[in-house]
């Protein structure tokens, strides 16, 4: 049976919302709520992989587990890999590593279990979720699209590409369903370590999407199509802006 660890990468250096992890949401900080959601809604051990001591102090204050990492690491994947090497340097404890976003305050952690099961069943290196994309986002480069060929009746398949462009192109002009990538990842331990050991890929550099590095390396990524992402439907799934913070304060009590 696989040994799974959930790592929550976060740091204080958000430009759009400074000190984001410690923002108060009705009596609890954002990172407190995320850590609480993961540890109460799944059966997996969890650590916060933090880039700042203030975050460590907050998690330890509530009895949680956190690991301090270099604040200058370039990505969440690098941060969780660094934390993993501290928590389990020999690889004896954990063979599957989950990266759950450090701002995903209203993202339901049940997706973690589904992605772990898909990783075990498919033999993929990495699994990640997608959702049917709203048509108003088709041409939005901020909404990442996944090229994937789901067969009838199936909700899992291998990802062929990820892009900020509107893919796949429909030559008949019908603009069929597109799939929105959700940035939660489940890795085989070695796949994660291989990934962070490699330099930025050419496609990754162009699109500014780190998952393209894994595809360039020949890693297999399977996706799980999900219908529901949120704990509370009215609130944003995550917090990136002051407006989203206020919306979460309105609905998350």
C-alpha cells in the first residue's frame, strides 16, 4: 500500500496580496484553515512547506507540522521537494507526494484521495485534476487548458499538453468542450525529485507552465475530470486578490 504525504507550499512574498498566508478569515488565518481542511478531510499526514518563519510559527501554534524552506525557491514543486528531503531524506517513509496549493482555502481536499487512487491505478508519474471550462474563459491566457482525449463514459485520461492558448483547435469551428487545469499535483516520489533536478524546459519557458517540463522529460501525467472543486460553492476556490479575500470572509465562517 502506498505511503502518502501531503505538502502545502506557501510563502509570504505574494505581490498581489502581501502576507497572504497569514491573512485573517473570520478568526483563523488562511494557512490555518487550509491545513485544518487537509488534516480533517483526508486521512493523510500533512506538512506546510513554508518559505518564512512566521508561517512556521502560525502552524506550530495550532499544533500542526511545518518545515522551513528557502524563501527564494522558484516554484511550489521546488519547495515541496526541499521539504520532502528534510522530512524523509532516505525515501523510506513516503512514496507518493501531494502538492496542495497554499492558497486553496475553499478547495475540497477530497480530490487528493481521487488523485492518489488514479496514480496507483494508472501507473502515471503525476496526476492532476481538470474541470469543464466555462466558454467565457476559452480565450483567457490565465485559464490553463489541457489537451486530453476522454473516451465516452470515462473521467480519466492521459494529458497530452497544457497551454494558455485555446486548445485543442477545432477546424470545423464548433469550439467543443475545453478542460481547465487545476493546479493540484500528486507525484510519485522519484518523479518529483527527477522533475526539480532538471532545468526549465523550452516549452515551460514559453508558456510559463512548469508541468510542461515534466512532459518534455517524458513523464506521464494523467488527469481526473471533476465536477465540483469547492467546499462552499459561493466562495472562491482560492485567494489571489483582495477581492477574493473579502469574498471568502463573506462565506467562510
